[in-house]
C-alpha cells in the first residue's frame, strides 16, 4: 500500500491582546485643557443667564387719612340728658336714705368702669331693722317718681340689701356687713360724688 504523505504541523501565531496603549500607539496624547479661573467661569455663566427686563414702577398716590365721623351737638344732647336724668334719679334715693338716718353714704360713678349701671349708692344702717326702713323709704320715693326696682335682693336678712333701678343700684348694709364686703375698695377706680353726709 502506498504511504500517506506526512503533513507538517504548523503552530498558530500568538496574537497580542489589544489594549488602549497599543491602540493609541503612534498617536500623540491630547493636551489637558487649562482650568479657567473662578472669576472667568462666573462671568461666562452669568453671560448665559437670560436677561430680565425691569418693569416700570408706578408712583403711588399718598393715602388720604381716614376722617372720624363728625358728631353734632344735637346728637350729644340725648346722651347728656340721659346722664342728667340718671343722676337726678339717684339723688332722689340719696335724699330718701337721709330721711331714715342712713350713715356713711357714698355715691360712686361707674361710667367708663362698668357697663351695667351708671351709679352705686352705698350706705349703712346700725341694725337690720334700720336697713329695711332705709330700703322702704328709697322704694317709696322712687315709686312716687314713677320708677320701680328691677329686682330686690337680701331684704329678709337685711344684712346687705340691693335695690336695682338699672340706671343706679342702691346697696344698704349693716355696719358689720359693709366692713366685711368693702364694696368701695372693690370699686376704688370709680369716681366719688360728694352727697353731704359721708
């Protein structure tokens, strides 16, 4: 049999792996860019910012001061008459208390201090019986003037009797109760009107 021809074995050529250095071989590396100063960068950024147009400012006219409403004397007369009327009524009660020998009478004006009445009449009696007598005389005098009390409190015990006539309130105490409750001290900011016997 004829012999088969012998084939020469050839070794494969070794190939080097491609790297960035081999790829870039023969080319010059790029020059690094010089960093701009901070001032120049800020100017370039501000140059790119959009420009805002300033709106024209309108001159505002000065505000006129608010004027308070003018009150005529004709409008004040009813108020003054009402104040005089309430004072006249409380003076009737003062005279009635004097008739029954009320002691240490104080008239307190509560205008601007309280809003439920205009005056307090404060007086005292030596005992509960005299306290009741003072209250009876005040009530009788006010009824003759055409005025009835809105309510009466404490008449039966007669230690502190309260007669409410809306425009004024009469407080009639025994001496011990008056010293204990000390109504004048509680309303010490009220103006005192002299009524003679104090």
